[in-house]
C-alpha cells in the first residue's frame, strides 16, 4: 500500500512537470545526460531523470544544476564522486530508488548548497547518517522506521521541515528532537504512535515548532508539553476521547485544531465532544471536528470558554439539535460549517446576529430540514440576514411532503407553512 503511495506521489510530480512545461519552463542550453531532461523550471536549473530506467547517477550532469530528480529508478549505489561537481545543487529527489542503509557512501551528499532531500519510498530502517548536514527539508515517507532514536537527528540541526509519514514508528526515545532547534513543521501521521510513544518534554528544545500532525495514529489523549510557538495541531483519526480542561492554556498562538474520523466524547453530556471547563482557547482559532464525532445535541455548555474561536467545522457528523444559545460563547465566530448532519429545525435564537456579531458565513446544506413555519425565519435569512447562508441551491427540504426534495433557491419564505 505504502509503495503505491510513493508511486502515486512520483507519478503526480512527473505529470505536473509535463503539464507545466509550456508555462515558464525551457530547455537548458547545456548538454544533458541521456535519458534525462534538462530544463530551467520554476527558477531552478533542473535535471529530470525520474522513471527513466537508469541504474546509476548519470555522468555529465551540468555543474549549475540546482534540482536533480532521480526518483522511480533502481539506483543501487551512490558513491562520493557521483555528485561531487554539483556545487550548486539545492534539491535532490531520491524517492523509490531502492536505497538500503549502505547504498550511499558517507560524504556523497556533502554538497555546499544541498538543503532539500526526498528519501521517501526506500528500504531504510533508520534515519541515515549520510544525508547533508545543511539539510533544511527532509521527506522520509514510506520507509521502515519503527523507532526514532536519540541520535537520529544529531547531525541535522538545521532542519526546519520534517515529514515521517507512512512509516511504522511506535517509539520515540527521550531527546530525539533536541537537536532540531530550528524545526517548524513536523509530520508523523500514519504511524503506530500511542500515548506512551512520546516521552515527557520530548519537544522541550523545539521552540520554533509551529505545525505538528499526528493524524491516524493510536493516541487516546492530546499531547502535553508542546512549545508555545505551536499554531497548528492535527489529531485527525486518533482515539482521543476528551479534550482536557485547560489542556491548551500553554499554546497562546494556536490557530488550527483538527479532530475528525475518531471520537471525542464527553463524560457529562450526551454529545460526543467535550471541552470540559476551559478558558484556554481564547485566541483566534479554527476548530475542525468532522466525520461522525458528534452524534447528538450541541448544548448551551458545549463551547463554553471558546471565545476566540473564529471558524468551526462541524460537517459530516450526526448532530440532531443545536440548542438556542449553543453558539453564544463563540463571540468571535466568523464562519460556521454544519453541513451533512441530522438537523431538522433551528431556533431563530441560534443564529442571533446580536449575540454573534462577527458571524458572516453559514453552511447548512445536507441536513434533512423540516420546512414548516418554524423554519420560515431561516429561509428569510437567506435573503436578508447580516450573515450569508451559502449554497441555497444545495439546501433542500426533507419534509413536509409538498416541499420534499425542493431546494431553497426555488422556494420563498411564504412556502414555509404549518398545517392548521
């Protein structure tokens, strides 16, 4: 499965190149080693040898090459001399070329400007020591990592972007990330991480970390001891059951918090989301809770303390009721996404513009609306509210029978009546 992912990534990169050659790309004036293509593309002197059947690094690569793409071949070994003259090389793509731990000689990638390397889709069981010490970006997807060791990154202190997706990592040793003081973005999704995989203070030295994705692991709790620099946290697809009280107080810069395809449930209400008692998410934040995580009522207490939240995504749940004051704590709410739920009716108090003065955008399509007189106000709001109710052509009535299946752009408020 993972090899297919690497193949797909390589194929898409190649396709993107081919589709854009007529837009800003042109042939390099230098002789190009066959069967490669030498282009000036997106501001870089580039050599594309991906998926050409080569079994070694081609000879005669121009010395001014800045990007070298070798992915999708069967290159058994890279020696020190293979790239020695590429003093301008900045980006090197080596995904899915069959690399093993001893396939690259130490020093072979020791190039003065090399800062971006893609090692995805190879047969590597540890972070190799032969990578460029000047590296800023490393893609290491779809290898065979099971553990991150305390010495995994000791040579790579300049790293800012690290992607370890689609491995089988289940353990992180203490101090693993300590050398990465410049790290800003860390992806570790689709691994085997549990709560015990993360030792205490594992991110203590990462004072520049902003984005952390641990989606589709086996976490049951949110991570602790994250640096205050964090702006984006992605917990999608874990097994988290509760967001702890004041669990985000130490993250004053948090802007995006994502949960879906998992389950966040409460111990004191019947909804499947709990923020407990909190006042720690008061900055401008986007909260995404999607895909069958909320299965009942959004109560007047559900969002207590989230006064700084600007955007909330509640799509693709099973919400059946939104209590009249449920959104009132969200004093900064700008956009509400509540498509594809089970809401049949809504009180006019629920979207009161005086209580929600910042509200500008609402998505409510995909619900089984009962279009009677109690919902007339909402159809009127499509035309006259301060906020915009998006896509009325997608909002349809499930009942009463005369209106079933009709879209709101085809109906007038006067169509919404109750039987006497």
